[in-house]
């Protein structure tokens, strides 16, 4: 029986994270904060980030340190993300964000599957909530790769057989595995992003350590790199104050 899709199966290990739209500057924090003391329009006086003075940076740091969080909400960043479904499942637990994801009901899903690469640690040690992960042996990596390839291809073949038999996409898709890649737009402001980063990155300067799954951490790290280019002083204050979301 011929395949429904002409696309060859693809196995990949990396995540795609692009900042596709941004209205996010350090000075957005300042105009929002200063209305509380000036009591008048502060947006026009906000200036550009290039004009930021020492006292401006000090104000950002004070707001972060004392957890005055709302001035960090007057900005917006939209990311385009391609990642496996098991990453999206964790991602969408973060409710203070806006999401739109590709549909498995309206389109045929492409055979693109996640497989851990050689740098992915495989051995879990420690206790629940604070695991460490150590490198796997070559034999373990080979076992993972073989199982992922076999199961992904078998599941996708079953998906195609159902589509060829005229079964609706929303039913056929139920056999597809969690390592299938999906795509979405996610929009966050700096405050919600900081909450996400505090939980989904493991960082030496974190006052409250977190132990995220490595694959969502890869997405979080790429988002943080983009954010740091948009709001460098806010990002620096976040790290300086223990990476606690204000
Ligand atoms: C390492 C790790 C392990 C995890 N393990 C599990 C697990 O085993 N099982 C599991 O189910 N989940 C697990 N989670 C998910 C976790 O419980 C959170 O659902 C997820 O991290 C989203 O965090 P959040 O609620 O702070 O984010 P958001 O939903 O974005 O919320 C941000 C903040 O808004 C406030 N807020 C949002 N909604 C409410 C509300 N309804 N009521 C009050 N305040 C609200 C809170 O202050 C919250 O911190 C895990 C997360 C991590 C990072």
C-alpha cells in the first residue's frame, strides 16, 4: 500500500526557538514603575535603552530584589518553537502564556521524531525532585536509538494505514508517539518568562534550584538567550537576584 505522505521520516535532536516578534525593552519596566511615584504619563519620558542611567538600572534591580513584579509585565515576546510533544506537554503547564499549536485534526502530521543525541545524559541518580543525570554507555545510546527508531516508524506506519483506510486524522493520530515534533507560537511577558526560566533551567546562580527535563531546558535556554538581547539589564537583575521571578 502506498504511503499517504511523500515525506521521508526524519530523526533530529535539536529544538527550534525563534523570537518572531518582540515589544520588550528595559525602559518598559521603568515607565511602568515610575507612574507610581510621578502619578502622570511616564511613557513619553521612557527614552531608549541606550540612555539607561545607573539609577535606572538600580530601579530595575530594586524591583527585582523586592519582588515588585507588575512593572515587568508591560512588554511582549512571541516565540516560534518546534519541539517534541512531550516538551509541549510540560510547556503548556505554564498558564501565564498564550499558545497556538499546529493541529493534528486539520493537517496530516509529518514524520519528524526526536531522538536523544550522544551528548544527552542517560543515567538517573539521586532522589525524586533532585535527580542528577550522568552520561550513558555507547551500548545504552545504541539501545535508545534503536528503540526510538523502531517504535517511531512502526507508529507512523500504523497512522498512515489508518489514513489510507479513510479514517479521520483525529482518530488516526492517537497512535503517534510523544517524541513526534510539533510547532507552536508562544507569547509571554518578561515576568511570565522569568517564572518559566526559574523552573525550566538548572542554573548555578539560582537561589531555588530546579531540576528540569533536559529537552525543555534546551528550549528555555534558547528563549533566555533571545530575551537577554531584548532586555539585558532586566536579565542581569534576574540572575543577580537568584533567578527568582518577581
Ligand atoms: C522540575 C519540575 C517537575 C515537575 N513535576 C511535576 C509533576 O510530577 N506533576 C505535575 O503535575 N506537574 C509537575 N510540574 C509542573 C508544575 O507543577 C507546574 O505546573 C509548572 O511548573 C507551571 O508552573 P506555574 O504554575 O508556576 O506556572 P504558571 O501556570 O505560568 O503560573 C505562574 C504563576 O501564576 C500563579 N498562578 C497561576 N495559576 C494559579 C492558580 N490557579 N492559583 C493560584 N496561583 C496561580 C502562581 O503564582 C504561579 O507560580 C513540574 C515542574 C517542574 C519545573
